[in-house]
């Protein structure tokens, strides 16, 4: 579709880590030092290019991020340890890594990450009776080179397989207990200083049951919230819409569920900030919903076809919006993944799925 679309002939790097959270973080940092350092450089550039709108320097962002870390330390000290390990392994400053992991909070959501698309179908809606999920991860194009996959065996938590990039804690993936999560940014007006969203969502990968997973999403004193598409190997499908103080749960009673970047429930729509800015999200939602409903029995390939869809280009499901003038709205699909939860496999295209092949990774647990 676009001459500028990067092509990645090789699969994203796969990193095997195990041990305590500090040890796992250090292993990630050492193996992906280049990616972690690059993501911090990109963060500097992003804030500098958006200074007119945000009036936020990197030093100011560090000061803001420091306000959030004590809440994470109190609720989830093990994931702060993971971040400290990443900083040590990658030879970067912990304050810099904190900015990356609290970027949405410190920029007050001015970074409109409005183009992720998530969907899932259960055993009633697939050709082989498997439970499948699909997610397009849309973010600034500069971070595309920093994508990698983590195969983790924590000392006291279930093994998991997850996609991440740069210095971000992993949060999109699945674990050995058959819990899978995909996150879509949403925009509530009740955000506060608290545990950063990415730390809350990292905790979901440690859950052993859907109940435990949702309790993590609703962690006390959370700074804000994502929409979490939560899938269990039994075929239970949930969309958990979260803000700092509210939540609502949608259930995939017809065997499928779709979510993008706007709230779907009336309770959460009451607190949505600037919904008129989320028109493209609504268009993607309706498009993905139509394509999901159109197939009687889905396969990995039918979900991959939806991920390549270009209706409403360039703000399409396969997102190519790299020419937008506003630095806060320049984004593209930096990877697209399909999880076969039944087979414990992830199929991931590095970059736009219209131009790049899918590669398969398995959870060895």
C-alpha cells in the first residue's frame, strides 16, 4: 500500500529469560540493550518534537514518572524489580526507563494511541475448535525496530510468552495457565497519580484464573486503565474497560469479541475524554466487528486477513498513518500477532502485516 512501509524479512528476536524478576529484567536488558537504549532515545525525540503542545522536557518527564513509581513499588514490587533489572542489564538510568513505562501518564494521554485493534474468537467460532486472539499493535514508527518476543519462566509465577518493544515491561501475550491478554489504550478523564497502566497489565500475565486477572486490572490506586481483552483457554472472552476509578465488563456471549480505543459501555462513555477525537477508532471497531461476524468458522488465516485490512486507509486496521503532521498522532502498525491459545503459540508479523510474513513462537512450559 505504501512505498514507505518497512519490510522485515527476519523474525523479531526471541529472548529466553528465567529466574527472579530482577534476574529476568537483567537478562532482557542485556539481550536487548540496543532496543532499550533506542527506545529511550526515541522518547527524548518524541517529547522534544511535541514540546509546543506538552511543554514537557525530559527532565520534567522524569520528575513526573518518579511520582508514579512508589505506587507501583507498594502494589507490585516484583515488577519494579523487573524494571530495575532491565535498566541494569541495558546500562540505562532507571529514571529514564521509568519515563518509558509511564509515558502515557506523564504526557497526560496527549499521545493519542488511538489505533490498536484487538479481537478474539472461541472454540464455537473456529474451524478446529481452538481459541484464537488477534491484536494489531500501533505506536510511533521509530520504535518498530525495537520489537522482540519474551519467553519467560519466572521463579514464582507461571511461564509466559509475550510481545514487547524497547524498554517496556511485557504485557501482551499469554501464560501457561491459559490466560491471554491484549491491551488497547482508552481515554478516561479521571486519571490520577498511581500505579502505571503498564505495570498493572504486566501483572495480568501472572494470573492463574480469569477472576485473578480481572482483580489485577482493577488494582487499587491504579493511575488509569486500558481496555483489556482477556481470554481463557476454556473459551471465556471478556473485554474489561478500565479507568482510574471505574470499570465495566463486556462478555463474548456469541463466541467473539472486538475492541479498539473507545469505550463501548455507557458507564464508561460518561467519563471518556474528547470522544470526537476517537472517530477512527469507531470506524476500525465497526469494520473489524463486521469482518469477525462475516465468517462462520475462523482460522489463524482469516484473522490475519482482518489484520491486513485497509478500509479507511491510512487510519485503517493495518495502520499506515505515518505522514500525519502532528507528532502526537504519527503512528503505524509496528506488529500484528495472532495467538492460538489452545496450541500455546503466537504468530507475529513484524511491522505492517500487509507487507511482512508471520513467524511462529511456542510456549515451552
